[in-house]
């Protein structure tokens, strides 16, 4: 059987011959160093292609996850900004299915591309080691090649696990709502699950490197400011005793969970609509009590100044510049600095003045007894 080579086949055969000739020594045998160099070049090309594929997959994941997060935010707000029905709660998350699928598919593609890049980098390392061994020959010592750092996952495992848990809890919240479920309970369940899911995806979004350096800085600052304000509010409501440091750590989570438990809310550790309302009510109660105490203290001061003749206004618990001036006048009379505030020095001087005023007069000294020679 015979066949005729076409021009493309002839060109390919000539190219192969030239390549083989470049790898052959004078004896016609393949040069080990040249072969190793060719493998390194091929591995470098594979790494470059894997890096490009990973970059594309990461960008696609970031876009898909951003779309999903925005959808979660929109559907979480449906219970905040409208008067929902149980039916609204049941179907509110139905349109999240496609964005969710795209986000998960994008995440898997990014993970696969990352794994392929790690494998390509390992192949390149092996090729570089083989090249150094070929250069050294059977009796030489090969030059060491820099060891590859251990491969790390694309995002922390804990972040992935939290997303998976939040997705499961969100599905459970949706499926648990029936036509017989009280609306308030349905709203709380759905909103808390939606907020927790959104927070978990935001963490994944950040950990996956989807934010620019500028966005990352702005996000960290915003989260820190929000967390510090939350910590202070929780502390004012007696749910938090830690440092107000802007770090949403275990103590802050525990405080939010305690607030949720005390109010019969889903315990998630994240602040959703119902949790925010419960915290606001707790703060109003605390501030209301503090206001009542302030009114009582001011009324007591007015009554005291009236008794000692320094106040002729009403005893109504309302502070005023006139009341401050009256207190300063008393402080001058007591010989203390006229600060206009009831401080320790004023209280001490006032108590001493009262003690001096109410002390019994000293006994009069007895008259000298008449002497025996004194005439009657």
C-alpha cells in the first residue's frame, strides 16, 4: 500500500524533524538537557494558560456571586419595606434559584480552575527539578529549585461551611412556612435566614478576593464602624460587656444571640429586622429609665435649693440656666468652686453646713462659786 503526503503533512514532518534534530547530539541521540528544557517550557506554557483560566473563572464567580448577593438583599428587604402576607413569605425566595445556581456553578468552576493551576505549578516544579538533574549529570550535584509553598484552598473551609449551613437554614425557613403559620413568625424566620445567608455570602465574596484593595479598605472601615455602634448599643442594653473595638467576634455574636433568645427570635447571631427592633425597644426602655432618674434628681436639687433659700422657681425636674445659677450661688456660700454641678465637694460642704446648723449649742460654763469670805 502506498500513499502520498500532502503539503501540510510534509510541512509537519519537516517541523518534527527540525525539532528532533535540535534535541539530538552529535551521535544522533537525544540530549537530556534539551529534552528537560523543552519539558520546562511546555510546563511554563501550561501554567500560564492555567493562570489565565483561573483569572477568568474567578471573575465569572465574582460577577455571579455579586448578582446573587444583590438578589438576597432585595428579597430580604421585601419584608422590611412592604406589608407581606404568608404567601409573600412562601414565594419570596423562589426567584433566587437561578442566581443561586449560577453563583454555585461559578464557585465550582473557580475551584476547579484553582486546582488545575496548582497541578500545573507542581508539574512545572517537577520539570525544573528534572532539568537541574540533567544539567548536573550522573555524577554532579543538581542546583536546588525553590520549593513550592503548600497549596491552600481558594477560600477558608470555615467560610464555605458557613455558606452551606446558611443555604440549608434558608431552605428550611422557606419550607417550614405554611398557610397556617402566623405571619409574624413567618416574617421573622424568613428575614433572619435571608440576612444570615447574605452575610455568609458577603464573607465568601471578600475571602475569594472579589474586592479591590480600595473596596476592601472601605468595607473593613464600614463593618468596623457598624460593629462598634452595635457593640455600644448592646452594652447600653446590658447584653454586652466586652470591648467596643469594632470586631464582630464571639462576644458580639453571643450578645446578639442572648438578645434574640430573650425576645423569642431565631438565634442566628446576626442582626435582622426583628433583632434590630428588639434592640431598639431595649434601648428605649433603658433610656426611658435614665430620663426618669434624671428628672427625679433635678427635682430633688430644686427642692433642696428652695429649702435653703436659693431657689424660688417650680419643683418640676426641668433643668435650666436659672437653676444652674442658683446652685452656683449656693456653692459660693459654701466656699467651694462654683461649677454649677452637684459634685463631691459641694455635697461634702453642704453636709457639713447642715451638721453645723443642727448641732446642739455647747453647755454654758458654770459661774465661779462664792468664796467663804465673800459677803452675802
